[in-house]
C-alpha cells in the first residue's frame, strides 16, 4: 500500500465519511494536535523513569488515538463504527493522580517546567494537551464533539502535571519553582 495518494496536494483532506475539508480547518487542527500529543506521550512513556508506567501510558495513547479517530470523522456522514471513550477512562486518570499525589510533597508554589529532561518532556506533553483541549472546546462551539473528549483532555493535562512532579521526585531532582520578582 502506498502512503502517498496525492489527493491532499491542493490543501484538502478527507474526513472519515468522505467529506473533503481544508487541511487548515479547525477539525483537522484538533486531531492533528491530539496526534502531536500522542507522540509526546510516547516520548514520556519511553523515559526509563516511567518503566513501571509504560502500560498505563500506552493505554492513554490508545485513548488519544480513539479521540483522534472521533475527531477525524464527519459526525453527519460517517457510518464507520469507531471506538469511543468511557467514563471509566476519566476515572482511571483521576485514580492514578490520587495515587501519585500521595507520594508527593504538598504543592505550595507554582512549578516551572524543567529540572530534568524527562520531566521537561512531561511538561511539553501537558502543554500540548492543554492546546488540544482549547481547540476541541472551540470546535464544540460549532460542531458536534463527543462529550467526554474535552473532559478526558482536561483530566489528562492534570495527570501529566502530577506525573511530571512524581517523575522529578523519582529522579531525585528538585522541582523548579517560580520565584516572582517583587
């Protein structure tokens, strides 16, 4: 199978369901950003500090692929049966955050990204997740979006923040805190 089709050479692409849209459309921006997020989560998963969390992070990547496929479908024309999110997917993130928080010192200051390259990767993933969430919320203003998609992305960005803190602890790295000028 050839990867290139040349059908997008003029700036259009097809949604699941056949609808042709501009590659600059908000829907394409949404699932492209979710794909970017998935790549960063893969980078976080591949960090040695996350060896015990590889399966969890892979499951998150699977859910992000589900979100991407949902966003890539024309909600009015697609008849393809796509996987969907479940409330339990959000609950899993919450449970994981609760467990991680038990191992962390109380948060008393704003945390700056950094301190260790692996921690920084988690912060980049968090930022991309927030961007994906903002784009999905904007899309939902004008088009149908599955109700759990923005909820999952919101919770995932929180999860990535807590994960970055835990990674810093496990790596023996001090968290970089914001020291505002007075």
